C-alpha cells in the first residue's frame, strides 16, 4: 500500500480538492462495473488541468508510483480497476470536464477527458449538430475512457468507432511531457500517428487529457422500427435489403435474441415488447435523415419492411409512432446488460467475426456451448452489421454464488468461446478492450508478431511500466 508520505507529495501539488483519501469516497471506484474485479487504492488523484496532470505524472515517475487512469469506471473488462494489493493510485480525469470549444464551422468539439458522453450529446444538439456515438453507459462514460477503449456502440455501421471520430488528441505521456495533437489537421504525415496509438491504448501509454471530436449534422427526421425474425441469417438478409433501399440512412441495426428481450421485460420497469409476436430473434432499426425531404424515413422504412414481409424475412414488425415510442424501443436495447445482470451470473464475450460468418456463429456457438456445458444457456445480441455481438453464457438456473461459478467454470468456458471465435477468424475483443479480464487469453491466442509489437510499443512509451499495470499487454508467462 502506498504510504501517507507519498500521498502528501501529491496533495502538495493538487491541493485538498485534488486528492481523495476517504475510504467511503474511494470505494465506488476500486471495483469494476460488473463487480468482477476488486482493487484497492490509498488515494484518487483528481487533477483539474492538463498542467496538473503533467505535474502528477512527473512526480509519479520520480517516485515510481504506478497510476491507473480512470474516467467513468464503466469498463467491461476491469480496465480501470486498480491492482488489489494497493500498489497503484487512481488518476481520475473526472474533474477535467469542460467542453473547451464547439465549432459548427469545423464541425468539431474539443472536450476534456472527463466530459461525460451524454453531456457532449446535449451540447452538440444545442448547436444543431450531434456526436454520432452512443452506448448504454452514456450517462457515466467519459471522453477519455471512450477514446482509450476505442469505444463502439450502436452507430458504428454508419459512423465508425471512436477511431473514426477522433480528429485530435492532447495527452500527457509517461514522462510527464504534454503531447499537443489537438490541431485536427486533415493531412499530417509527420510519421507515426501518436494519436492513433493512444486511441484504444487503455491508459497503458499515457493519459488522454482532451480530444477534438467530429460532429455530424443533427437528425431532422428519424424512424425507429422493431422487426421479429426467425434467425440471425434472416436478420442479415433484412439489413442488406434495407441498405439496398435506404443506402447509408441506416443509422442503427441491432439484433437481440428473444431471451434477452425477456430479461428486459422481467427486470426493467415500464418496458413492453414493441411487437405482439414472440419471435426467436428481434431487430431494432433506426433510419435517419439530416433533412425533412419527402418521403421521410418512416415512409421509406415502411416500404422496405413491406418488401421484407414479401420476401418472408420479417415475421412481425412495428414502427415507432412518435419520439417517446422510439426512445422506448431503444431503451430495451440499452437495458440489455443491466437486465442480464439482474437475471443472474453470466460470462460475457464481446467478440467479432467476419460479418458473413456471424449468423452461423451466433446459432452454432450457442448450441455448442450449451451442449458442452450442460445446464448453461448461451445467446447473443448486438451489432450484427459490424460483425460484432455480445455473446453470453449464463450460469445454470438457481446458481446463487456467481464468483464461485466463475472460478469453477469460467476458465473452460472462456477457452471454449475464444477458441470458437479464433476458428471463425475473429477477435476476442471487438469493443470493450482487453483490460485485465482478457489479457491472458490475448497472450494465449494472439500471434507472436502482435504480442511482440504490443510489448515493444509499451516499453518505448512506458519503460518503467507505471501506466495501468497489469492491463492489456500479456505478461511474460502468458504468451
Ligand atoms: C451498460 C454498459 C454498456 C456499454 N456498452 C458499450 C458499447 O456498446 N460499446 C463499447 O465500446 N463499450 C461499451 N461499454 C463499455 C464502456 O462504457 C466503454 O469502455 C467506455 O469507453 C469506458 O469509458 P469510461 O469513461 O467509463 O472509462 P473507464 O472505465 O474509466 O476506463 C476504461 C479504460 O480507459 C482508460 N482510461 C480512462 N480514461 C482515460 C484517460 N483519460 N486517459 C487514458 N486512459 C484512460 C482506463 O485506464 C481503462 O483502461 C458499456 C459499458 C456499460 C456499463
């Protein structure tokens, strides 16, 4: 555990507001969102400016104190959870929460790392623009965390992941130097792209203090539909049919297994199924227009769905009649993780395979997992058009001790699912990153070239291993 003498040195830099040592105030930030990882930290350092971050990082380097950068602590892979032995301090960016500028000429918002995603959404909307990335944790996840995990969400099909939306970055590197890359140049060939290295680095290469983010035109009209289908293969046929008719107006296309819908209806008050028929699979579709030209998105979606019924792809469908209903459809999708948590213990896999292989993977891998681990149930939901779903294996009914179940069955189930993903040519982390949860599996499954490059980059940026130790980069005995 880090001693009071060291904490006093940081307090001298940051003042009383910048160092939290009260155990009750620290407690919510040392465990991960899924409550799978439990850490310990003697203090949370909470600088209020880039200069303060730089001073903290310099002092940490001088004292050899490891730092765990943290935003909203919504990581799904224990990425922001400090080590359990108390050997690191948390470096929270939540006080750096200013939107420094928002320009409709440049279509850019420059946000400090601690800006919460939904706050940026509101600010962009007030300026007649929008930031086209959203996810279930939008009320807590911060720009720094989203950049550092290269977050995805429900609009990747049309707008890409964070990597496609970050035009510039300001960061403090492990020696305390400030990398000022907020210029957002369209063309810049000064060699290695430091910005791209920091995106998705999970706090292992430095601290993101601000980002210049691309905005797009506000939505003038949208249609949100819910379609019941028989199989994921039909869902993919539906996506292609809709794309043929509506082009890149398709903003969201989410596939949900019927059991996932059932969990939401059971655990989230005020939710109801958008369609009457309980079909094996469901699709949530959003179609957006930036103008109000006719025919609008609802009429165009209706036409496309008529074709889907004719082609016997759709079994039942509903188009939201108003904004409140549209939000209610999306609420079901956004409540899936929360409702599953209420349902009981589960192991979650955020995986990708080539899009064309995904429908078969969703069905075959679930059947194989259920056959291999009797009593367990498996299903998936997510971004079929991106070739990315959240594949979940749930403990047998009545399992009360989740941690004991994970300790007993987790390693075998992890290997089983990850081996299936790799056999299908996919990735064991599509969106959530590696964190501490998938580090050993990355070591087991990644090629020597990938692991060698990861280690070399880490060593070049952070030679003393002080940034987010134990995350992302496999340890020497894990590869
Ligand atoms: C209900 C729910 C739904 C979710 N849905 C999605 C989804 O659809 N798609 C998706 O991609 N993710 C999703 N996530 C995961 C999560 O929201 C994202 O990973 C998010 O980007 C994390 O942001 P955060 O501010 O909470 O970061 P944290 O959890 O605090 O940190 C995440 C990682 O980034 C690092 N980090 C944080 N801030 C900084 C910084 N300023 N500089 C350097 N490193 C930093 C941390 O060290 C850690 O490694 C979901 C999470 C929840 C709880």
